[in-house]
C-alpha cells in the first residue's frame, strides 16, 4: 500500500507530523511499536511532572503553618501517587488515540524499519511512502560499563517505583537528575547529586545554576560538582557509589541520569544511505536528511531533546511536504524548563552566548528579584527574572528562577522570537498581583525606567 506520508515513531514528534499531514489532506500511516504518545506521555515528561505536582503538594502541607494553616503531613502513599500519575497519563492517552482515529490516520502497530528510501517494513509487511519521516525517539543512556539493573536504575524505573527510597545518589545534574532530586527530597529522601561539570543544569545561564544550587542547599539536597563517577556495587541493602576523587556514598538506589541517546540502531537508516553522527540523524534547516524524500524529527535530530521541539518539528515537516514553506525553527527560540522546586525557565541566548555573539559591550542585562513581586511573596518563593538585550536592540534572552515560572516562559518566548524591545514590553500592562508582572518590572528596568528597582 502506498501512502503520501509514512511516519516511523508515534511519540510527540511523530504523531504531530501524522495529525498535521492528515489535516492537510495526505494519506498517512503512523508506525508505533509501543504506545501512541511515546516516551513523553508514558515514560517521561507527563508522569514525571505528575510526580513533581505530588511533591509540591507535600511541600505545601509540610510548610502550611507559614501561611496560617495548621496541618500535618502524613506518609507519602506511593500507591496513591501512582494512581494519580497513571490517571493523568491514561486520560491523555485516550484523547490522543481518539484524535488519531478521527483524523483517519492508519495506526500500524509494530516495530518498523526503513527497508528502502521509500519503504517502511513492519512485521514483514511493507508500506510505501512518497515521503518518510523518521521519529524514533530516544532512550535513557548509561556510562560504559555501568549496567542498569537491581538498585541501579534510570528514570524509567524511577517513575515506576512503588516506594520512597530513604536515600538516593543521582548520577547527573542535568534536567532529569535535578527533577528527580526535587521530587525525592520533597518525599523525604536524603539526596546527593554527582555532576562531572562545574554546575547543575550546566546548559542554562550561569545565574540560573547558581540560584538553583542555593535553593537546593537550603532544601538539604546535596550535590558534588566537578566530580567524576568511578563505580558502583550493590547488594540487598543498597548501593555503594565511588567517585574518582575517592568519595564513597551509600544509598538505597543509584539513579543514572546522564542524558538520552537516539533510538536509531539497526533500523535500516545507514543501509538507506542516511549519513549518521554518533547515532543521530543530521538534517538541514528543512529537517531533510539529504536522502530521497526522507525527513527526521525529534530526539534523533542533534539539538535540544524536548517533546515540544519534536512536536513543532512534526508540524513543520508535514507543512514542508505539503509545500506550505513554513519558517525554519530556530533552536535558541525554543523554551526550556526544569520543573524542579524552584523551577528554571529560559528562552534565547544565555549571557555567555550573548557576549560571544555581540561582545561584552554589545549587550545589556537586568535581573529583577522576585522579592519585589507581591505574588511571589505570597508563594514564598525566591528567584528572579533576568532579561538580556542587544545594546539598543531587542531582547535576546529570558531566564527565570522561582516557583511556577514554567507558566511565565510563554511570554519570554514571544519576546525573543518576535524580537521585542524592552520599551515594547514595558508599555504593556501586566496584571497585578501576578508573578507575570515581574516580567513587566524587568522590562521597565531594562528600558531604563525602573519603578520598583533601583536604577
């Protein structure tokens, strides 16, 4: 059977391409060996954020007296937490299945491989596509010689745990490691993070790293930066982790959170002539692989491994195939969020990147402390909004730290991608009292007319 579009992988990237393709009148086949929705829905973003919400509730109860409400935090009922998490996933999964069905997308269940430049094979059956989209996603990586099993786990196993560990060592201080550290600390676990780089969430602006580290120290979360992992042993009682500078750490579990690798091995990509880089599929700015009518999207494409990036790339590719000539996706314009407590949100260039591009004298920055924001005071959160502009030019970076800033980063995305000037944002009226009005205050300061800050 011949299709206009065959999509290999039904995660955030793949299903977006399939749905948009069908919307544009294409005959679409979507191949998925596991569950529609992929890692994000079933083993990643969604269940992890459900756990983080339960953690936030635990913290709210624990600290309720500060708000004049007397309450006592009982035990963390992991069966109840799991029920809540799975309920969220199940409702979203059913909704997605309904969407795919209603758009007349042919969902082909099974693990597919690229059999030729225009053919995908699933369980011995071949499906021809005038266009092929590769969207096979990513997996939790480990280090060479570090076997996953028993008490040495990745995020997938951590999401399925039916108990709260008394203690945990987390290998990796990136987004996944930091988020699990936050959840477990809220649940009462004694947490230590080991990170080889000089700071946590090292891809973010340095000010976000420093602010998060201060907050984690205050929360009792320990972290060892500039520290290389050496090895781990385990027995029935727990794990013993050693570092290259001879530190020894004992804990119930070791969570390996050293990043995610592309799922591309033995899928026929190289055989079809697609050039690969360390397992990733490089593309041009139109997300084309350079072979036939084959495109690649999502976590297998070098760059940010974010569900919303893959989702947008899926829409882009469908529109590109349909001849709509969509504008290329600019990587730096994609919002990035770490959903720990406090949250870190960013979009655009970091201060270091901005200085590299425009010179130290070519940029201006401002940090507005959330201590001056009424709503943040009510939430009792510490943090800041940092804006970076090109000198006498538009805003090129937005960086936020504090409770719930994930809900604010949308305005930051508009500012950066629409190349807004601070003067433009300063003239907009932000509702008060909201955390959102901290963005307005930061813009006023950067525009040279601060009201609630000294300038």
